[in-house]
C-alpha cells in the first residue's frame, strides 16, 4: 500500500457535512475573539472546548482563520502568477512540497480565509520521501517554468529529517527545467524569507513578514481539479 501524505481515516467524520456546520459556527466565534484582541491559541482552546472539537478540528480552525488586519495585509501583498516572468522566486520548501504531496494523496486540504491552501499533515520535524514526492516537485517546477521565472531558490529546514535527501532530489529533478535552481538546506528558513519578494509559501507567519507572496499551491489545486474543505 502506497504512503498517503496527511491521510487520517477519521477525517470523514471530523470534516463531514455535519461537522463542517459546527466548525463554521466555531470559526465565527474564534474570529470574533481574535479581532477583539484575544490570541489565536487562547481563542481556539476556549471555543474548541465549548464545541468539544477534536485536536485535528482545532488545528483546522487555527490554520484557516486570520484577523481582518492580517487578511487585508496578505491580500495586498499577493503577487499574481502572471507577474513572475523573468523574476526570482523564493520557496518555503517543506511547506510547499508537503502541501502538494497531501493534494496528490487526496488527503485533507484546507481552503483558508486568506485564499491560501494549507494541509494538516503535522509532520513535526519528521519527513520522508514518498512515491508522490517526485510528482509534487514536478508540479511545482512545471508551474514555475510556465510562469517564466528566471530563478528559484528552495529553502529546506536543516533540522528536519531527510532534508538533505529531499534537497538532492530537488536538484536532480530540477536539471530538466530552464530556470536557475538553488537548493539550500539551512537553519532559520522562516527568517530568511522575511522581507523577501515573490515568496512561495502558505505559512501564515511568513505571509505576515514577507514583502510579497505567490499563492502557488492554490493554482496547483485548481490545475489538478482537487478540492479543499472550508471550515469558516
């Protein structure tokens, strides 16, 4: 049986039609609280306890919502895929590739308030290459090729297991593409992306600190015709 990134059998129950109705109400409560000064963790704990949500459902809410101020800022900084011609892009490697692996595994994806697509894989520093990894890289690089980018820098967190192996695979696959590819395995990926333009990531902290971001996983989702659930 092939590995499926992010697959959890209970998701049919956690995110079924009835559960989504409850989650949407819970999200309204969380959004009210965070827009009135409460921390997201505190708000999600309080609301999650009230609605007796599972840990996975609470994580889905946390990853889906944002304050009105955050949403306005992120939307203003979003860069169109059509604007990447002859541009350099910076890629949050694990964040992007894992989300694409989850998509290609037909596992649960979230359509979030800021327009991004996020997963629930929760690998917590542990990663291994699976059969769809090459397809995920090909999908990513194909989108960059079609957009006409000049160069792509992929950053991988060094402390994550198998980061070196993934880096080698990225370089190997990247030889077939016309843009200049730089793969870096390093510490402090998030901070390297702060202040950068044309950042490819769905990490909410990075989106709040970069100069501009590209919603590439959303474009990939639409290209593949896959779906994502909306809990807000």
